[in-house]
């Protein structure tokens, strides 16, 4: 079976899940720019690398991506450069509801095309080497799935990892494939050591292959409330029905309750790029066993990971440490404590910190904005709009804005009027006034925006029209 297989029934499809938040890679990974959209280590982003790998084993026309509504524009933009066909097959969740609802959302166009399709599900944040072995494992999994097995991929463990779930190998089915005897959720260190020593447990990769009709029957049997939404999904708006679903993983909701589960032993090198420890382990090391990215001065340091984005970092005499610096946040912890980053994010969230949501620079469909400074009652941004970029038609309830054009030619709609502004020209945007910024020229437009008012958050934006298909009415965001 090859990627060009297009038989009418039982054809193979791929579903890439690109909706995770990547909290363990904070402060690089944020809610508005999670790890799958980052180029960790340079080159392609994790999403782009996953798409390039998947289309080697699946027909590009049969590849779908599920992501969060907030990330859909960035996902489409990234896919356009590596998989132009895939940019049109991005499905957006109105709200994150874990992997089971996400898979069902992605299955809809697949089942419409072929109810007996064989579907591979792949997270967008994995690193996989040895593509030939990966292809062979996919072919084996597709064969098992056609026979009605729900197929997982077991990674031979290299260490007593506490950040992964484990699969217990059962009776052999064929060379390199076994029935699954059971699952263990992320264990503590003592349990992980016992599982590793026993030799019958594998890391759960989070990749699956199944026949669509078999999977839907399993959802009906083990997650009837979610299946009821699936069967009635066209009877009310997606956002209304989807937001009412429980937050449940495909493992907990379905997979762990099945009888006919197979595991293909992964013959390829695999890593879940879900922690700074993984980035250190896989990174290119210097003579002192340090991994360094960005503008970093490291003196007499050993066995450490140093990453700096947007500012300079100097470290001295540091051993076995992780130091990650962005323009607005810095993380420092021992390599052995990398899993605790999720606790840091949890603590910041409980404090209402905005540091988990966005970087200083935020990308939007129309361009980007960078927060330069802010304080009580004011915020200063640099806004960049490429040629043909156009912000939504919007208004604010709580703030006024003053725009100064730094470069390019800006078309500003203010109420019923339109004005062209060039360098050093400015305009005031009163509170409650409809307005829109566009770039009608051939060069980028850059403006400085000064906001004033008692409330300056992004949800003080009401959209009335948007050329990028984002929702209008109510609180929106830029």
C-alpha cells in the first residue's frame, strides 16, 4: 500500500492533531503560539515537519489537520509553504476539548468520503527519524486496521520516563505486532523503573491507526454522550454543540476500554518534543555538552540548555541547568526538573498572568503587533501590516487609540470616511467609533498605536466584518 492508494473503500487518510498548548515548553510555547507552531532548533516548525512526513505515506489530498480556532490562520499559513493542498483542509475547534472530540471533528469529511476509511492519527509535535522504517510501520498498521484492530505504536523505552503513558505488550499477532495487554497512565519514577526492568512495556506514542466505522462503533459503545453529539452534529451550530462536550482524551474515553487493540513495535527513532529535557537531549551539543541557541555567552558551563530569543543572555559556572529567555520571561531550572515547567505555568495561570497567553509579538492573519510598553491606563504597540493585509472592521468600548504611520501607506476607515496616511501622519480613533486599518500599497505598513483607557485587553474589540472569516459580533480580539 502506498500514498497513492485511492481505492473507493478502505482508502487511507491521515489526521494531524495540532491543537495542543505545549505548556511544558514555556516560555517559548504560549497559548497563542504553542509548540507545534514553533521551529524548535531551526528549519521547519513541528507542524510542518509532521506534514512533510505524513504525505510520504498518505496521499496529500487525504490529509486533514485539526487545530484550535485561534490557531487556524497560522496553521493554514504554515501548511501553505509545505503542503498547499492541506491549507484548505484545516478544521477548527471552537474550543479545546481534548483528543476524542478533536478526532471526531476531523473524521467528518473522511467518513463522508469513505465510511470504511483507514485513518492514521498523528500529533503534530513528534520528531521521527528513519522514514523508511516509519513507512513500513504505517503499512503494517494499516493492514491490521483493515482487519478490525485498533492499532497503537509502542516505543521501546530508553529510560524510566514519567512523562509518558505505557503500553503492556501481550501475545504476538505477527512479526513486530502484539495484542495489547493493558495501559499504564504516566507513572511515578519507582513504577516507571519497574516497567522498564520488566521488558514488556513500551512508551505510548499517541499515534493510532483504525478503521473509521470500527472507531465510531467504539465511541457509541464507550462514550455515548459524545457519540450523541456526533450523530446530531448538523442539527445545531458547531460552537454550541462542541462547547457542551466533555473534555476527554481518546485514550481514556475509548482506547483503554477496547478488547481488540494491537501494538506495532516502533522500528523508528521517536521523540515527543514535549519538554526542555527532550530538546536538550536531541540538540547539537558543544564541547562542554551544552546546547545553545540564540545570543548566548556561556562561560565555564556544562551539560546545560541555553536558549535566548530577542535579548542577550550571559551565564557563568552553570551545570546541568535549563535557562530559557524570551523578551518578557525567563525560565531557570535543573535539567532533572524539566517536567515541573507545567507547575510553573499552572501557578502563573492561577495568578492571572498574561505571560502564558502570548509573546510580546503576536501574529495575526493580517500581520502582527508587538507590545512595546504598557502601564495603568495606557499601552503602546507597533503594528505591522503586509501588502494587502486588512484588519477587521471593529470598535472599542473602553479605549481610544492614536495611530502614527512610521512607514508605508495606510488606508484608514473611520466611521463612514476613508483616509490615506503616509509617514509621520497620524489619526485619532475615538472610543465607540467603527474603524479599520488596511495596506493598499506594495510595501509593508508600520504604525505606532497608543491606547488610552481604563481597560486595554484584546477582548475590548467588537468585530463587524472580517475578510479572514473570523467570527464577528461580541468580544473578539484583533
